[in-house]
C-alpha cells in the first residue's frame, strides 16, 4: 500500500506548494511530513519527483515577495534537507545556485535603494540668457562672461559630435539553437528570478521526458508538450523579453501596470505549472501500472498460500 499512497502524496505535495496553500507553512510542513514518512516506509522513488517540485516552488516564490512567504520557504528548505538525506543528494547543487542568485539579486535591490548625492551639472546651451528668452549676448557685460558662454557652446558641440561619431555597441550574440534553455541560464541580461525559473524548467522538463521515456511514452502528446516547453515556449518568452530596451524592460509598464520583467515571470510560471501537470499525469499512469502489479502479486501469493494449506 505504501507505493500508491506515495503517488497520492506526491499529488497532494504538488497541489500545496504550487497552490494558494503554498504560502502557509503548516500546509507545506504537513505535505512534506507525509512524503518523508512514506519514503521512510519504503517508497524511496518518491523523493526524486518531490525534490524536483521543490525546486519549482523555490523558483516561483523565493524571487517574488519572498518576505510574505518566508515561513513557507523556510519549511521548504528543511524539507529539501530531508529529501537530500533520503536519497535526493543531487538537490544540493541547484539549491546552492538558486541561493546564490537570490542573495545577489537581494543585494542589488538593497544597494539600488541608496541614492548618492547629485553631482553638479554644467549649464546647458539652452540655459544661456540669449536662448532662454533673456538678455542678448551683447549685454552680458564682461569679456569673461562672454568667453565662458562660448566655451560652453564649444563643449556642447564637441559632445554632440562625439555621440554621433561613436559606433553603436556590438549586439550580444544569440545563443546557439541546439539548447536555448540551457544557454539562457547563463545569460546575465535576464533577471535573477527568471534564470532561477529557467533552472527549474530545465530540471523538470528533463525529469518529465526521462520518466515518460521509461514508461514507453516518448512519442506521446505529453512528451511532445514537454519538449515544446523546453525547446520553443520558454526560449520564445525569453527572446521577447530581451528585445525590450534594457533600461525600460524592468520599469516601464506594458499592460495593466506590469513591466516586461513581470510578464516574463508570469509566463515562466505558467510553463512550470504546465510541466507539473505533465508530471502528475505521467505519475498517475505509472501508479496504475504499480497498482495492477500489486493486485497480481496479492492474487498470486494468496493462491500459493491456499495450495500450501491443502
């Protein structure tokens, strides 16, 4: 019975951490406790998909309003330690990478809130009295004032020529089409939370495709959708974000007050949930096969017991 219960526990775990109850530390702790107990009782296979889901949980909540979710995130971190002790030791590497990205982005957010003292700006040409609607240049009075005004105009013309003659910066090359998702994980033009979401997508799509291949469903619709998320949908969302002006992508609202950064985060969240649904469907298919085998074994050994009693 432990294996079917573990399958249902995984479904419950996913519904908690990716639903509204993912903000409540008690719900996260309960779901994690049930999973850990079943793994200890013998369903050791369940720790790996649970760890993959946990990465998606951190990617979707640790980089967006983490202060409102800190208690649930702390419980999730404790659950991650337990998963690693129970066999999912590979979880330490992506958790460490996501932690470093989170610390880096948090430090940038804190440093960005500090403003430095404004520097003195030389007067622009448009601020001269003659061009601002005031007295003409002939009435400035002294030769020193006239010389200063001429120097300002010369400096303005020189800066204008410099801007016109300076070639535009070279465009950053687009990653090779072989594996765009993996290439974008190292693209520093993306926000930290987007790279963390891509890391979770990378792990979960690989897990889904491997699991479906083991079930003999590599040509199924679920496998096709997982490959499309990895090779097409996620890279297309990232490319659309990178086409925005860098100085406005994270600040200028595009729709309903949301910036390009907000829209990218929402799209990657949608893709993470889609891959999660694929894993749930595949898990139910594998669970049915496991239940069928269990009924076969029970019938088989029940018959053996009757033969021995006779």
